[in-house]
C-alpha cells in the first residue's frame, strides 16, 4: 500500500479540453481498489502541503497553450521533492518555459512539433519486456494518439503506436540512480479508461514508482 497524491487540473491548472476532475476521480478509484491511499488536490497550496507525506506524485493537469501564471511556483515545488512521479496525458505540456519538467519526466510535448490526430480508436503495442507491460491484454482503447513527443535517450519506452508511418512512444519510464519517473500519454477523458489495460497500466506504473529508493532533490532552476 502506498500513499498516492494526485495533483489534478480543474483548480489552479485548467484547460478547455480535458475533464480533469472526472479523469482524476477514475484514476483515484482504480488506485484505491488496488489498495493504495489516494488524496486528490487541485491547488498548489494543497499540493505543497500534502507532498511531503506522499510516496508517489501523480500529475493529471494541463495549463493550456501558453506558459501558466503559476508555473514558477509549480516548478519550485517539483524541484524541491524527490517523490516518484507519474504524469498522465496532457501533463506532458506543463512548464514549457524551462527544462525542469522535461528533465524530470524524461520527455515532453513540444509545442509546434508534437500533435495528435482526432480522438478515436487507438491500438498500441508493447516494445519492452518490462513486467509493467507484460500480460496487459488487448492494447486497444479510444483516445488521443499523442505523436512526435520528445523522449530522453535514457527513457525506457514501454508502449508505442504507429501514425503517419512513424512509431510514437505512448508510455515510458525513467530510473536515474533510483529517482524514478513515468509517463502515460493515455487518459483524455473517462472513456479512455474503459479499456481494462489502461487502468491496469496506471496501477502497475504506480507500483513500480513506489519501489524507488529516496534520492537527493533536483537542483532548483
């Protein structure tokens, strides 16, 4: 059992495209069913207050197409913690003005380069022997197929999809001396979690992150 802190959009961070409160509720329910203690917050004040007690930080938030007024404070909070990190879907777009988020996450959405076709049926395939993705079952859902994300060379890509004759990472993990992070590009809306493998994937990623040892914090920018 781990203590999972979900930082959800809908409060300090919000965009016009994603029902953050709904998807965060689904993810929280999935993790509680797996035996974890889950707290959901949507403000930086609550995030900062609860983070020291968390075993895993899960970020399900986005701030829109431009740098967000709260980005400086969010970056400072993230720089001060070694809590293992799982980012979902549009969270890859956060903190576009600096390098901290990409360094911590092992990749990001690059404005002007990354994109996705219209939401629709999406088939994935595994490219890893990691137990995180072993035996997940049928890898088909209905979601946005994030494409042309930038991924660090030392990230282990677990799942990919094919678009425009190109292979695109959908899920990856990073372990840098015990400092662990993971990204799952799925989860545009509640419907994206109807496929059983999507819920199991989140659970397995959290369990992998919770196994990480403590490490020194990243330096602040």
